[in-house]
């Protein structure tokens, strides 16, 4: 126990790496998890041959000029045959953890700190089958950036590659995440092998002479001219011009015996990503945020899971799942990303709160759709913006009326628009009790839901609508509505349709102006 406490104290320096969000690998938090180890592991590390084989990972065999290094060569693949992993060690009883900690010395622990096969999950190691492209799909914080960075590190330190390309959504992303980030190439390297960042030349230079050039996906033509024997592209699904990047990058991968490309990204249903699924030379691995929970901030996974529970956003951003657009739906996810990027300048001349009341109340009732929207402009130049989605399931009539009243007052709206097909004048009465002075317009549906929504979908296609924020539940429903398999009541979409119909479709060429 004395040795264990001594080791704990001597290894208390924080290590910034591995998508671990700054948690200490050999500090107090790590000691609790890592101390769950085994005597047999400690004894195996005490023997000289096993220790040498275990620790001497990624030693370069020669420099890029072809001259052998002074130290003995020891090429070491990511796929080690050593049977212990951090996940297995952490699951052992506490007494076996403590026996292991007492059985290793500080030098061994210092080496283990950067021994990637020990820390990595199977999905974080390069595929065993032959591949030219390795696609790493993962949720937020799943360790995908660390996985790709460790592959680059192994290739460059072993001189398997000497000319690497690093591509990110912007140059700032390459610098801040891929190079200098907590899981970046400088953070994960040992002091002896750490590459030097030449900012003026936008390149990363390793001690053995190999280097990586930095590129922004915003400028695909910058990849014309250079040639590489390896490449890493981070957050490929967020690149503004992925097809243009690939058209210039792939011809540049022409050095070495087997140039390879690694792509790490949270998936989005874009054509460039979908095309990789049909590429026979592309190997795909997947990781969920939950898989990496031991190295994330306490409560991070649970908080996001609770916020996004049951939504398509959870499947994409936490599970790393590629969520396809539903065939026949009136809106697409690419379209939703575009409307969030737009902005509506100038003052609004009309603000409405639209409500689609549920037929019943209680736990099994439909959601009450409540959308706040505003518009400005005249004629074909008239534009609208969705300000808020206040929809909620299970509200009593007095509750949803109070929510509508609060939105009316908070946004200083001109009108409350309410569908009255189910409740008729009762809807007006309930709203009037909540907000006596507000103008209330009851609307009645005379056409089917899809027929009413199609003109609104056209407004989106004409770039005449934008969203002030990411309304996940609303956008999920929009991207499913109209598809053959869609079930349930589109309450949020109904309220959206009524709001935009009032703001744009029902407005004359000279809407009245109101100063805010």
C-alpha cells in the first residue's frame, strides 16, 4: 500500500490528451480506476523481455532520409497481442487493483501513460483488414479525434509516412483541435517525439524529419501540387465542400507503397459521407459517447442523454449513427442546417404565436404545438424567422393557454393564431381567460395536413424562412413529416404551418408596420 500511495503521488501530473476533457490519467481520478489491476499483469511487466516488448511502442525504424536510427529498431503495430486493456483492468476488484499498482515502478507507469493500445477500445484501433480509407464515426466526445491522431502519430514516428496532410473544416480547427488540442498531435506525443509546429509555413515537423501540412477544407484547391503518403481529415461531415476536397486530395495521395486516408467525424446525411459506405476499400468503425464515459466530465453523458432523449439528434450526436432523410419527407436535414445559418436582418413588422391545441389532456395526450415566429419585408422579399418552439406534451388547457399568454407578452406579439378544428370557440374562451386583451385569430383546416404544409416547404426551399436556434424536436418532426412511415400527430409542424401562413401567405403586399 505504501508503494501504491507513493506511485499515486509521483504520477499526479495531469495529462491533456485523448478526448479525456482534461481528466488526469495518473492522478487521483485515474488512480481509482487504474488501481483495479492484477498481480499477474504486474509480474509480467517486471520481466525484462515482456517489459521491453510492452513499452517500446512506435519507435521509429529510420529517419526520412533512409538512415537507420542509433537506437535498436522495434516496429510496433497498434494491434498489440498484449491481452490487457484499461477497460478490463478497471473492472477488476479493488484489492487486485492495489496489488498491481504496488507492483509497477514509475518508469513503467510513465511509459504506460502513452501506450495507446492499452487505453484504446477496439473501435479506436486501425482496422485489421486492408483499407485505403478508414472512416471513424463517433458521437460527441467518443474519442474519434484521439483515434485518428494516434494513427498519425504511429505512422510518422515509425517513418511509415513522411509527408502527411491534415485537413479540417477551417484552418483554425486544424490548429486548435488536430495539432494543439487536448487530443491533438502535440499533446499525445512524448517529449522526445513531439512535433514542432511551424506556424508561418503551416506545417508540423517531427524530430525524424517527417512533416504534415495543414489545410482548410474551405480551400480545396490548396491541395493541388503537394503529394502525400498519408492524410487525416477531421469532422469531414462539417466540411463546406467535401466532394471538391476529395477530388483534389485523392490524386495527391501518391507517395509510398500504400498511402492511406483517415476520416474522423460525427455523421451527417450528406452525399459525400454516404458514398464512403459503398466504397469497398473503406473500413468503418463506430463509437458512441457512452463508450468513452470514463474519460469525460462527470455527468456529461447523462446530461446530454436526458436533454436529447428519444430524438434523432441523440442517435446522431451521441450514438454516432448516420440518420438518413426519410424518403418523401417535405424537409431534409441539410435544409435544416442551412436555415439555422441564415439570419433575418432589420425590424419585424409582425410577430405571431401559433398554437395547435391537443384534443385531450394528460399523460397520453398529443403534444400542444406552440410556435413563435416573426416576419418582415414586402411581397416576394418577405422573410420569416422561427423565434421559439414552446411545444409540450401533457398540458392541461389552462396550462397551454398560460404558456401562449406568456409568449405573447414576452415577444410582444401582434396576434395569437389558434387552430379551432377540435375545440371551436372553446379554444378562444380558454385563451381569452389567459390573455384578455390579445387579438386572437381562429383558423380552420379545410385541406389535409400535407396539402397545408407543402406551400410552407416551398418557402423554405426559396430561402424565405430561417430558424433563430436549433429546435431539435421541431426539426426532427419536419424531416419525418410527409414520409410514408410517419405516424403520430405533427403538432409542432401544424403550429409552424399556421404561423408562417399568417405571416407570409395571408399577408398582402402592404403589411402594416410596427416599431419595437
